[in-house]
C-alpha cells in the first residue's frame, strides 16, 4: 500500500454503504451507514469526516464502487471538491481489474460483483463462487478455473423479502432477523424467522450445487465464499460454504486501487 497510511475503501450498496480503512488486506476500522439517495456531497463529507475523526490524516487514497448512480454522482463531487488532494479511483467500466468478464453485456454487471470476484480469486483461487448477502439482494458470482467471471444469479435479499411479507400480509409484521429455536415454528414470529433463515439457507445450498454441477468441477475443488453483512445470519445453516470473508469487497477494492494507481 502507499507508505505511511491506509486506503479508504467505500462500497455503496442499495441499502447500506460500507466504509473501511484498509492496508495490505487488513481492515483497521470499518463503518456501515444507510445509503440515502437524497444525501448531498456536503452531507457525505460531514459524515465521513465525523467517522474518521483523528484518523483522517492517515488516509492516503480513496477507492469507491457503487450500485446507486445518483449517490455515486454525489461521491464524484466530494472526491473532486473535498478530497481533491488525495488520489482516488472510482470502479467503473474501463477501470483495470484483471478479471475477464464473459457475460453477454459486461458493462451491466455490478462493479461490486467484479470486485468480489477479484478478491475471491486472489485469496482463494478458482473456481470460486461468492455469495454476497445484502439487504436488498443476495448475489451469486461465479469465476471459473481460468479466473474468468462467467456470470451468476440474483435473488431478493433477506431484509427486502421480510419487508414484502410485512407489507402484503395482513396478519404479518416485521420481526427481528435471528435464528429461531427450530424449523417447525410454534408462533408467527418464529415462523417468519424460520422461513427467512432456513429458507434462504436451502436456497443458497441449492443454487450453489447447481452452479458447481454446471461448472463440471469436482465440488471439493470449488471455493464457496460468504460475504455481506447478513452472512452471519445463515452461514452456519448452509452446507456449501468453505470460507466466510466479511471484508471481501473492501479487500477487492484495495486490489483495484493498486492496479490503477
């Protein structure tokens, strides 16, 4: 990494934004805040500086990826006006990642998914499957043994699924996302928790099994990596995972930054 400081890596998702100070793959500090589309560049700057506090002088560069265009526009403004003295990289088409993307339209693949693929292949080799548990979506990203991103799958996230049930079910309500006592629930709260936790775990195991079959790879040769802030909720209920890497995206962002600076 750059001498004498850390990189500020920023992963802007639909529901949350994760920020971390990272140096040589190690995350020294991290924060998760709500992604608010109406938040201006000035408001983001105040928030970031409040989080960093006395650590702001340690920052030697910034790297950003985003799935929310309107928020990324504000971040471009703050990088230019408020942190213009720092080198920065925005992950977008044309930025070097070293990951060949073999989808029908590479430009439509979320930059966070390519960043995850880069980090996973660098850390665990290929073939590898990355399952990212976000609040809005659960994404499955697949890299073959040649290190090529070959595609993946997207399903509704755990939080958004629960919100949909609460909105459309007359006698259902929001509940705490946690593992219930058993699969066979004896009350409505635990019935919702059972459907979310065990239902998602079964879905993940099923999709990953189909992916490995389609790759025509020996299952034991495929690394399956869980990441995202909701991964701890279902990780122990899944049979497919070989790794849990909560900072996979931040580590991938650091790799992209180094490739482009």
